[in-house]
């Protein structure tokens, strides 16, 4: 337990000394939300089909962005950086164990996710009066399952990337795809039916659509939750199978 606490402290210090990681985790999601609210015309005007504003949907997307930015960019880059420097190999030969380092990484990722989510919600509430979720428990469940699924996908990148730069570059590419599937450019009902169907079978799309349903409709289908769990099992199993310590 003492070794784990020491590793968590070391990983936390590494995070707060990394401006890029802090930006991706804590500033980017809320920053995108503010840009959409004040730089894109009409986002705070009601949509004719629903009576809701585009920002109502962008809040949900911002939460997906917060989850994705932490799990797909910061987390794999940090693990790959330890592999690049030989830390994973050296720890694997000590009583501390490299597995404890991965556990410390997951705890730091969880703390970053909580911070990013809280900042995004506070910014949304203060800037344009975000409506409270209709089903708080379902929203929380979707956020948890989505975070686990995205961490599992990030683990696939973290499993084999030889350097932090490779991991970060790969993560950014996946991150941009996730933004598209979550609806950062075409939110909610403005998506075409075919695009919504395709996105629904991906973690960011399933997460965004479930959050929208639970937040504004008070209910969410179980199908997106099952999709998130399937991605978790498949990605987690693959990352465990191909993981390299050096």
C-alpha cells in the first residue's frame, strides 16, 4: 500500500508539471464549450425541431470530450513515456511492481476525469444556465461506463506505443475521430440518421446519445450501455494480451 501511495504521488506530480496534459484534461472540454457558446452564431437560439438550443446538446458532448481527452491522450502518453524511459521494465523487477504503476495511472486518470467533468459542468451552469439532468443516476452510470470503455481503448494505445510521442500522436488521431462521432460539429438531432446509427455503435457516440436521452428525456435505452460494455471487454482483453513492459 505504501508503494502504491508513493507511485500515485509521483504520477500526480508528473501530471501537474505537464502543461499539455493539464490543458487536455481540464481546459480543452470547457474551452470548446465556451467557444461554441460565444463564437458560433445561433448556438444559444432554440432549435425549431425540439425547442432546445444547440448548447444543450453541446454540454453533453463536452462531457464526452472531457472523458476522451483524458483517457485517449494523457493516459496512453504517460504509460508509453514510462516504457520509453525503461521505468516499466525496472519496476517489474522490484517489489513495487509495474502493475502498481498502472494502477496508479488509473487512479490519476480517475481524478483527472472527475476534475474535467466538474469544471465542464460548472462552466455550463454559470455561462448559459445548463438544465439539470432528468435522470441523475442514469447520467452517472453512462459517465462511469463511458469512462471505463474509453480507458480500455486508451489502454490499447498504451499497450504497445514505444514512446510518449507515438502514443500522444495516435491518441490525438483517435481523439479527433471521437469528437466527430460524439457530435462536436453536428450535435444531437442535427445528425443524419445514417451517421447517428453508425456513431451509436462506437463508445463516444453511444455515450453522447445515452447522455442526451438521460439528461433531457429522463430515460436511456440499455443498448448503448451494452455497447460500451462490449467495447470495454474487447479493448481491455486486447490491451492485456498485447501489453509490452519494454
